[in-house]
């Protein structure tokens, strides 16, 4: 008896609440696990009236009992509590300090009222222990205490039915059915005498109290009978919380987990002598306890292994079934809260549950956002890969972008749905919008890159189609040059723009952008022609010189000219210069827009058709049409060579070609001189008349003829060796100077050859027949002359380079 009851002093005699003792008691009996399935029974009555003895026998507790042999004195001080053994539901017993004790004195009744008020506030069943012979008395029957209890109940403002079980001790021969009406009548009188609040003025006793009366025999005189009666009474406490039981009214019951805090707060309010508002106290207890439960669930959720693994996994990547897994963890946590807080005030419990749910969702929201971020990144990467693959397979850009966007957006929505949490009404539309913006930005960047590639491709086509042909046309420079360039430009541009527009139709671009791109490509084509024209204009002087030299140095059959003396160098020069002027007029301006201009006539008038400067009115200067930086009717953007620059180029052309013309004239005169080397006929006649005697002398002496013949051979050899005709072709002075340097080496070479030939005869040759020697003389002479000719050719070839260098140098110095 008493094992497992865990008796503990809840409030000591000085009114100090034992917080640690209460917590230990609750942990030991595990009261928090019972929810609302528990009952609290307290007992009040006079001191030494056998309250502790009754509780120990009724509930098998081990409260301290009074020892009758030591005298009658105060046994229980303050309020003690214990658990009833072997009764369901869990029943907590509170043994109250007796009233009307001499230890506290006559005036110190505050603790009696406080303890009675405390018992009434926390108990479902209040046992009022009283002696049978005190029924009908005023003080001994605890009527003042009952009056105080009833007045407190009136301040609770809401009906809360508590069972008042009057236990009549040491019952006499008077039947219980006679005692009970008297007791109930006294109680009814007390109820009517209590001053009630206005709202409870007509409230009956039965709305606040369930009055029960039971009688017990004397423990000392009829102990066995007493124990049997107590055992019968004990049966009434089994299932006491069931409807109709002693504690069947469960209104305002504090859940077991909040009992300690509730009891502590009630005693605190009572000690501070405040009015006890039970409903407000109930809300306060529910608020504190639900907050504690919610905080415990948050801490438990943070330490949950499954949640930790899930959180760690979602930081590293996508977690399949993330929403279901997290929803299950959250649901278990909320279910745990509901199970522990189910008995507290409904509004408070619901409010705190919402707060708990909100805090839990805030706690898991970063993981949810990480999951959405991974989904968005993965979907974007998949989109890029699929889009690139579609483009590589030849699918149209717009069609590929549309198909990939729809499929990946659908997959992303499925991923968001899989990641959604049942407890949260989070809207993932912003993430979808961001994903859509990412796709649009990527498609736009790829479109821009593709358009740039296409633009570069078609620009290369235009460059290839226009650059070289335009260069060739400008180099040819005729009246049809710019019309041909325009026809080429329009033809190639039309072809390229048509292909480009067809390609752009695959990109689903608005017409404004298409027009801008086509205009840009057209502008590029124009810039190719213009840049090539400017490039050729920068080489205008070179082209003019080439044109002049081509026409001046070659005939109509493109054969090199030989200045034989029959050519009209002046006319040829004029034609070549007019062709160069024509080229200058062609490349002086850009004519892609068919604008008419007067550049060619202006140049011809100013540079070719110049009036004779030796006229009598030389001092009168006419207007110079080239003294300007602008052409008439030609804009500055179309101008390639200004009038002033044209005049300068013409002057440079004339200066650069003057030497060529002079050389042609000199070559023509030299050719004429070479062709007229014989003296005039009259000189020949005079020589014949005056040289008749010498001629006859030669006829009379043939030896002179031999000498003359030999001299002729030597002179011929020197003529060929020295290349006299070639030397004098460049002028008399240069020919004389060149021959003076070559004459002596050539003569010495001939003499050496003759000396070598004279030392070659052998002994066999001396024994030969003189007739053979004489017969072979002519051959010897021929071989000698042949050798002399070969030697002369070699010498002339060796000295030709030196003589030509000297001649050129002297000619340049002379000029």
C-alpha cells in the first residue's frame, strides 16, 4: 500500500509552491501522456478529522496520518499530492491542510481560504470530510468555508460543475436518508445567502456543483465495516471521467501536460489576492503550454535525421519526391503537436498550430527555394542542350525554340509540382517567370549570335561578289564603268537579300527588325563598293601611270612599240594622257545612285583644252574650275578625289611620264641616225673624182689590196667587238665616252690572240710541204678572222654591261 503513489508536498505551510517537486512528480507518474484522461481529487475538512486516513484507505496513498497516542495536533501542513494506485483513469490526490486548527489561530484563516480556493480551481472532485454529529451546527459543519467556496465560484463567470462529495464520518444510528436532506438543505441555504454577480443572480446550485453524500462508519470502532464501505466508495472513482461519473463534466479541464503550469499560476493569482478568472486562466495556460509544445516540435524537427539528410541532399542537387518527403516530415511534426495539444483551448491550440506551421515552413523555405533553383538550373541546361541539338539537326530556329520551350516548361512545372509542399501555399509563379525569362534571354542571345553569323556570312558573300569585280571595272575605267558597277551591285544585292530574307523567316522576327537587318546588309554592300572605290582612288596616280605606259609603250595589238622614226609620239602621248584623264574622272566620285555630274568635261577643259599661255593677254587669268574642294552637283560623301587633288595628280602624271616620252624621242632620233650612216651621194661623187689616182694605184699594186683587206678584217673585228653602232644609239657623247674605255682592252685582247696563234707550230709542221703551207694560208686567214670575230663578240659582251652603266650614269648627269 502506497507503493508508486509518489507523494510530494506541492505547497508548504508558508504557501511556497514547490516547482521542482511538482516537475519531478509529473515526470515520475508521466502525467503528460494522459491528455485529458485524468482526474484531480482533493479533500478539505477540519483538522484531525481523519482526512489523510480516509485518502490512504480510499486511494492507497501514503499520506502521513495522525498518531492518536501522541495527542491530537496538526499532521498535514500545506498541500500534499500523490497518485492513486490501481485506478483508471489516472487520478491525482491532494491532501489539504485541515481548517480550524489551533496552530494557525483564530484570526489566521487566510491560508484556509486560499487552499480551499486552490482545491476548487484545480480539482474535479472535492471531498468534504465532516463528522456526523456536526450536521446541523453552524461552525463545525464548515459552513463559513463552504460560503467562501460558493462566493469564489461566482467569480468564475462561467459554469464549471465540480462534484462536492460530502463524506459523513462516524455515522450514528440516524439513517443516511434522514441526514442527507438536512445537509442538502443547509447547502441550499448557503447558496442562497451568497451574494451573486448579476449574470448569475438566478443561477441554480446544480449548474456549478454536483452534490453527493456518503456516510462511513467509525474507523476506530468499526474498522472492518469502515474498510468495506471505503472499498465500495473506491469503486465509484473507477472511470470517474466517463459521462455520469463523479468527474464526468470535462468543461475547462486543463490537459495533463499543462497541469503543473496551471496549478502554479492559479496559486500565484490566489496568493496575490486577485480575482480568479478561470476562462482567462485556461486561455493563458493553453497559450503557454501550446507555445512550449510548438517550440519542442520545432527543436525536434531541427534534429530530425530524415530532415537533415533531405536538407543536405537538396543543397547538392535535385531530390526526387522532395515535396512528398518534406510534407510527410512536417505532417508528422504537426500531428505530434496535435496529439499533445488536443486538450487545450481550441482557439489557442489552432492559433499556435498555425504559428508552428508558419515557423516550420519558414524553417524549410530555404531548402524549397534551393530545390526550385536546382530545378530551374537543370531545366535551363536541358533546354540549352536540346535546343542546340535541334538546331544542329537542321530544325528551324523559331520552331526549335518553341518546341523546346514548351517541353522544358512542362517538365519544369512537373518538377515544381513534385517539389511543392502540402502544408504551404507557396506560389512558384515567380520562379516560372524567371525560368521563362532565362529561356527568352538565352534564345535571344543565340538568335543574336546566329544572326551575327548569318550577317557575317552574307557580308562575306557580298564582299566576294563585289570587291574584285569592282576593282577590275575601276581599273578598266571607261564610260560604262559605273553603270556596270551599278548593275553588278543591284544584281548581287538582290540575290543576297532574297536569300537572307528567306533565312530570316525561320527566326520568327518582327518585320521591323527584318527591315533593319536587310537595310544594314544593303548598307554593307554599298560600303564594300565605296571602300573599294576609295581604295582605288588612293592608288589613282599609279593607275594613271599604268594606263599611260600601257597605251604609250604598246600598240593596238598590245605589242611593244619600236621607235623606228615613223611613229607620231606627240599624238600617242596625247591619247595615253587622255586615257589617264578618263580613268581619273571615273574614280574621282562614287556614282552608285545614277547622279549626273560634269567631272570629265571639267577635267578635260581644265587640264587638256588649255589655251596657249604665250598669247598677248597672258596677264589676264581665266577662272580655274579645279581651284575648289568640291565638285559641282557632287556631295562630299560621294567625292573620292577633289578637284584640287585631281589637278595635283595630273601634274604628277605629266612629270612622271616626261622622262618616258623623252626617251622615246631620243630612241627615235638615234634610230634615224643609225639608218643614215652612209655619206650623201654628192660626197660619194667627190670622193670618186678626187680618189681616182689612188684607185688606179691600188690596181697597179695588188699588195695594197691585201693590206687593205687585212685592215678591213681588223676594223670589222673591232667594230663588232666594240659594238660601235649600239654605243652611238644613245647619243654621240655617251658613245665616245663608252668607246674610250673599251678600245684599249679590246685591241690588247686581239693582239694577244694573234700572238698565241703564232707560237702553236710543231716539228711535224716544219717538215710539211711548203706547198701545203702555202695552200692552207687562206684557211689560216679565215680561221684567224673567225677567232677574231669570236673574241670580238666575247669582248663586246663583257664590256657591253660596263659601257651601258657608264652611259646611263653620264646621261643622267647630263640631264
